[in-house]
C-alpha cells in the first residue's frame, strides 16, 4: 500500500472509489486503522509490512492478481502468469532489502479449467520459487466462475532495519537498477503486434513483460551498504512510484530523462512503433526494478559496488531536492518535460 | 488446504477441475511441490502452515473470498462481510491452537462502490481485529470490475507444537465446541425468508451465519491440555471436515447424531421450515466451531476444563476407530444414518 493525497479530500465524503482514487483510499484506510499494534515495525504504507518476531525481523506482502485486470490468458501462458505472480510479490520483499522465505497461494479457478492448465500455473509458480529460494507452504483453492484469481502472500526476512520509502533527503542522489520501459514495450507488442520490430528485440521485451526478475540480491546489497536512504520497487512506473517515495519522504526530485537506462531492444521496438521510448521508461509499469536514494558523496561507489556484486547495471538518474520543488523531469537540454499522470487503479 | 483422494486418480490426466475435484487438486499440488523447505514445520495440508522463526513458531493462513461465491451483498452488509472474512481466517489459527497476531488484506473493489461502503467493510474488519487482538498491517488495493474480492492473510503464533489434523488414534474420543447447524439455518433464512420461525430464533441463526466467532481461547486451552491429539475447524461442515481429519490421521470414526450440540434457535428454525435439523448440523458449513480428538480416558475432564475456562460448551460426540470402519453416523437407536457427501468447490 502507498499513501499520499490531500488529507482534506481524503477525509471528506467522496462519493465513489473512482472519485476518491487509489491513494485517497489508502490514506483513508491508514487514518482509520490508527497506530499499529505490538510487534509491528512498519504497518500500512510501504512495499511490505515489517514485524518483529523474537530477535528476527519479518517482511510480509500480499497481492491479488485478477484475470482481465492484471493479466489476460490471450497474451500470457498460465506458466508465465504463475511465475510472474510470485515474482512481483518477491519484488516487494526485495524493495525493502529482504530475502523471500515462504509463500502462500490462494487460488480461485474456473471449474472448467483443464487440469493441465493448473499444472502449468503451478509449474510457473514453482520456477520462481526455485529461483528465489521460496517454499510454497500453503494456501487455499476455490471455484471462481468469473475467471482466475491468484492471491499470493510472501514472507521474507531482513537483516537489521529494512529500507523504507521514508528516508530520502535533499542532497541525496536517485538511482535505479537494470533498465526501464521493457515491460511496457513487451505489453505493446503482445497487445498490438510486433509490426516491423526486429524479432530479437521483440523476444527480449516480451520476456521482460512476462518474466520480470525481482532484484533480491541487488536490494540486499543496497541495504547492506549503509548509505542508501530509501527504496521502492517499480511496479506502476517510475513517475508513479517515485511520486510515492517522494511523498513518503517529504521531498522533491529532478530526474534527467537522458540518463534513464533503456535497453537497445526497448528502443528498437519503440522506433518500430513510432513511440517515444521515454514515455515507456517513465510511465510504463511492471519493470520491477529498484528505485533508491543514497547519500550523494557515496552514490557512485554504491552503484559500482552493487553492480559488481550482482552483475546488474545501476544508474544515477537524478537528485532529491526539497518538497517545494515537486517532481520534475528534465530533457537533455535541462528543460522541464511534461509527464503523464501515474496509474490509478480506480481512475 | 486439505488432502485426500485416490492417488491413482489424482495422479492421472483428469480433464477439468470439475472432474478432478477440490481434494484431487490439492493432493496433486502437494505431490508436485515436493518436501517443504527450510524452516517449514507444516506445509500444505492443514488449517495453517507452520514455520519456525528463531525460537518462535508462526502459523500462516490465507483465504480469498469472492463476491457471488463466498458472499452476496443481498444477504450480508459490507460490515458483516469484512468482520466474517477476517474471522474465518482467524479460525484457521485457532484450529491449530494458536493466537492471531497480524493480518494483511488484499482488496479488489468495484470502482463505482460508494466510499461509505468501503468504510463499512473496514469497520467490520476492524471489529474482528479489535476483538481478536489482531493488527491490520498492510495489503493492497486494486479495481475489480466483476465484484468484490477479499484476500486475507493472518499470521499467528503458537506455544510449542501446534495441534494438527494428523494425530487422531483409534480409542480417542471426538469432541466439538459450541453448537452446530446455526450458520446453515441462518443462510436458509437469509436466502429463503423466515416463514413461521420465531423472530428471536431467526435473529440468533442470522447472527450465527453473519458473525461467526473463531474459537481462539478454546483452541489454546485444548492445545495446552496436552491430551488432545488432532484438531480442525468446521468450515465446510462436520461430514466434510471430519473426513479431512480422518484421512490425514489414517483412522475412521463413529458419530452419534443424538449427541450433536444444536442450539434451540436452530431447532426452532428447522421445525418452521420442515427441515431435518441434523442435516444442517452434519452437512451445513460455516459454523467455525472446533472439532478435535483426545485420549479417551482424559476426554471428559478436558471437555469440562475447556468449558470452564472459556464459557463455551464442549461436547463428546463420538469415537475414533480404525480406518477400515470409515466414517459412520449413528442415529439414536444405533443404526447407521446416510449422510450427504461433503462440499466440493469444483463439483
């Protein structure tokens, strides 16, 4: 869950969820639930909840994926759907610097689904589980006449205090792992066809969309460095998720669009479709890369260190400033670039 | 999750989920996932999964409740739906002798839902959370065009080894907390009207259906006694859930129908509708009472002790025998009574 939204409007008697918006709803819920109870280190408002169990610190995250909302069987196999559903939950553990341990699956399945399809779904879940060292320990199954529903909960463990969304300070530097826009490019191809894009590039972006890799080792290295100040994973797109981090930290930011890491395959697909690739990198979702901030003087060394340890490129893409500056995207000439508003589930 | 089903048919290439059945699916999944990983004390196949975290033992359970499958807004308020959704998950913690600690909520909500309805949903969740000492620590919200979906995960803690479904032995006695059939009577009234049933009785059974009370204190006392051997909560009805316990323990049982605890309100509603109340007590679901087994010579003292500590009646309703005897329901004259097959989500 994430927070934000003008308290006045969130507290008011907005008519429908569509009017209140996702962030208004979350803020409303957070205010109603009051302070967290015993053992709760971090409640609602971050990538995962954090609880203390004896001398251990656990991370807990849950997501429900609904057919027709989060995935469509026309553009993804059940194996891909299973693998991705678990991966995106693991990403929430990575985003706090933790390691995933156990997963619970609550599945609602159409009764006329072939059993071989169910086998494929579990095979995909099992692939991610094996890659990530996660044990599938339980769950629930029931019938779902209206389509597949996957409810996934992942429990992770973190060494020491987890990285939150709240610690960014003016003067910090903004960094990102991997590359951006690939999942959006893949979705565009899957929904609209490959057109004249090169087959290799098409394969790469489709894979980015279907099989995102949660950045667990990267998240652990970033936390262990001691110089990172805040972190979030990129599920709804850079503009939206950076917005959450800024709001939670009470700061602003400048992002240099020319510095955003974009894979050659993503650029090739964008060219073939006549799309501005920066739009996918900034507003496209589901890259599941880590966006984080670090103490300015240590940031370049941190980027090199994490990259050396994990093999994943890490790029400095901007700076944190005061909240009054808001969130600005700057083009190569230093001019402000208008960015489309982020994704809202209820809009 | 629960197990069972002929391994030959579960392992075969059954066509659809409807043909494989719920228990066939669960057994198939359990076989595919293989042995549990590090820290896993109990994986798939009980009321909750059990993991070791340092010197603590945690219980984890998750359920997804879907509008039109698990509830209908015509017969329950959103406040009731929220309260019950959390209560039924807490019941899975109670069924292993644990105490609930934290809950995660993944909600999918129709965008045109009035915000006041969402407030009611959270108010109901908050009521159960407060009653049960549970902290709501996080979750996720998204839009659900096809209706409400509530994904709930509850984490609990247990002192020592939890009570499982696997420990019942021939010679043990079968016990149940509270009364049976009330929730089924309530559902019958809510779906079919109250007819000539007395208003007080109608109120009582509707409340039993809408607001089940998880038996947490009872479960803890049963575990702490040291003489109970197996336990399960009654979500799908006595016949079905006892069937699960017997299969997991590898034993059979005889149940004396005349000894089943049935509330006067439930009897009154059954009379008014011309229904055999025993049918509701045996095959009706959602009572969320605890069904457990105990060493024969200690069972009567255990029943008195749990009842004295919690104020909840505890009744001896049958005996555990060898697996070859199967599950038999006996009427007041000692004759076998045919019982309708249990609930299967995919049938």
